[in-house]
C-alpha cells in the first residue's frame, strides 16, 4: 500500500491543474484563426502600403493616356534703320503629334503595371494570411506544450514535497526520493523553456494583429484550434494547375513582364521623331503707319542626331528578358511548393488521425495503468516515471504535428488561392 496516497494525489493534481487552466482561459478573449486573419488584415501596414500602390498605379495609368499639352507662344520683333522702323507681333499655338504609337505604348505599360499592383495586393493578403496562420498554429502548439510542462512540473513538485514526508516516515527509499526530485528539476527546466517559447510565439502573433495605435497584449488571447486534420480532396495536379494560373505573385510578375514588353515597344517608338504642328496670327507694322496681318503655319521635327534612344531600347529589352526568366523560375518554384506542401499535409493528416486515436485509446489509459501498476507494486518507480515522460512527449509531439499540418495547409492556400480554413 506504499505511495497509494501519493499516486491518488498526483492524479487529483493533474485534474485540478487542468481545471484551473481551463477556468483561466475562459476569462480571456477567444480568437479563432479566421478572426485573427481578419484582424491582422485590418491592422497591417503592408496591406495599407499595397492599397496605396494600387492607387498610385491607377493614377499613372490615367496620366499615361493624357495627350501632350499644346504650347502657346508670343514673339515681338522690331527693327529700325535709316530713319525707318519695322515691327512684328506673332502669336502661335503648337501641338506635338505622337505619330509613332508612343501614347498607346505608354498606356499599355501603365495598364499592365496597374494590374501588377492589384496582383501584388492579393499577394500581400495571401502572405499575411499565411504569416498569421503560421503564427497562430505555433502559438497554439506552444500553449499546449506549456500546459503539459506546467502540469508535469506541478505534479513532480508536489510529489517531491510529499516524498520528503514519506522519506522521513520511512515509507520511501532515498533513491526513489532523489529520483522524484530529479524529475521535478527536469520538468521545471522544461516548464521554463516551454514558457519562453510560448511567450515568443504569442508575441509574434500579437505583433501581426496589432495596429500601430492599438497594441494587443499577447496573454489577452485565448486561441482555439478548430482545424480538424483531414486529407485534401483535390488532386495534386489540379492544385499545381490552379497555382500556376492564379498565384498572386505569379500574376504580378507576369503583368510586370507585359509592362516591360510594352516599355520596350515604347522605347522603339520614341526613335520616331515627334513632329509639332503649329498655327497662329502675325501682325506687321512698317514705316509710314501701314499695317499687315496674316496666318502663320509652322512644322517642327526633332532631328535624331545625338540621341537615337539606343540605350533605352537596350535597357527595355534587358528588363523584359529578366522578367521572362523570373516567370520561369517562379513557375518552377510554385510547382515544387505545391507538391511539397500537398505531400506533407496529406501525410500529416494520416499520421494525426492515427495518433489521435492512439492517444485517446492508449496514451491516457496507458498512463493510468502504469500508475495503478506502480500503486500495486507491480512496476518500479523508474517504469512509472518513464510512462509519465512518454505520455508528455507523445502529447507534445502531437501538438507539433498539428501545428505543422496547419502550416502546410496554409502554404497550399497561399500558393493556390483556394480557401482551406
């Protein structure tokens, strides 16, 4: 009957610690993953910057379609000699005529850059959604690991206190007492490490959710892990096709490549001289008081002697070539990311389903059986401690796998654009 009271106390302490933590959690603000992503988008300076970039690109698109302003000029000429005086007043209005398609090329380039800015906004939203998903999953896992470490630390701290009493009464050997104290120290260290990791994870999540003028306290959130692990119903080839067709980063760089090609056409079109056609009125006064007036017409054409736009054409061609290479690289990386994330999430879903059943059916009952066997003297202290450690490590590993599963699904959502949460 040795240690019966100790074992019963340990079991009761686990229940009390879990109940106390549950009661503490309900007093805080409950935040789901979906709510966290919405809150982060409202507070994100990156999203605000992307919106501003879209507005700026819209303004440049509007400006690109504007015609050159006409030029109004006035000149006065006066000559005199041999007692005679002659004066001329000339008023003209001149308009540049872009006959080489320059305006159309500018509008095409600006329109593609506007589409790229909209795609960059979508990419910023997708990236922020992934960042919040990853931070949320890591914070949930850190909460669970910290709770496990805290429970175990409390159990072995109290076991050490009771052990001192049992040792003094002669109901416990010195070896068993020292072993319990060693485990108490070990779980105190694990509790401190888990607490530090939890604080860092929650701080990272709170940073994503906080607006500049409205910070969120990391410990003010109660996170709910509601994602049920399950295999994805889409085929991987279909996901790859979707990602290549609608990944925001890929759409943005494709639009930027289209803009680079339009700018290359603009650079070539600017080789064609832009004539300016003008017309106006001329009034001339000559000696003797006579005055004459008439129509003035003029045509001016720039002569491409020094600047033939060769460097601009070369730069535009190089930029277009660079964009094409970037598209090929991103398409290759996209396919790899989709396949890696798909295989990982499918494997993790299968593992989590199996581990969840085993933890429910085996881990808890196994720990209770080990405690009962130790209480009845059928197992040693070392075996019981190993059972406790195995239970803690299994639960901690399960929390890690759930976190990684959520992150992999977040990766697929970011790349393909399919809502998976």
